[in-house]
C-alpha cells in the first residue's frame, strides 16, 4: 500500500495509527484548542476525525492511480466527549467500482461517543 500524507489531518494533531486493507484507525490527543465553550471536545473536531478516518479506510482498498472523496457522511453524536484522547476506527462495509460505504466509530478514552456512516466516491487520479 502506498503511503498517504494528509496535511490537514496532521495540522489537527491527529495521527494515523493503523492502515490496513479495508480499515483504518486515527488517534488524537486532545489539547485546549480542541474544546468548545463548555469544555467538551468540539463537534467539528469529532466530525473531521471521523470523516478522515473513513477516507483512509476507503483509500486502503484502492489500486494505484485511484483516490477517494467524501460524497456523504452522517454522524450521530451519542454523548459529549471529554477526555485526553480520541480514537476513530473505520471499516469498509461495501466497495464497488465508483463508491465505498464505510462505518466509523469514535471513542473517547475507550467509550463510544459518536458513530458515523460515510459514502466515498472513487475517482481516477489524473
């Protein structure tokens, strides 16, 4: 599998921990700038982490010369997240020639706080 660099995700402080065929895991150690006004981890941080982890999972199944972009993502925030770290885990559930359907779980200190489904378009790189 080719190495994939994602500058925006790196800017957030997140790190790719696992990248295997059909799955990916990304971790983020939270800092004060990741929090919203009540001290919980901001929903935008959660959605960014989940979307990018889903993208990595979709990319893990692609041949050289192909890429993926998000078509749709639906996130269910199950409870407020407050803790030292987040881990997002994504699995490809179905992949065709033009789309990949992925599920993503987000854990805050090992407690499930959000769940998402994402559809990623598969494109030929030019």
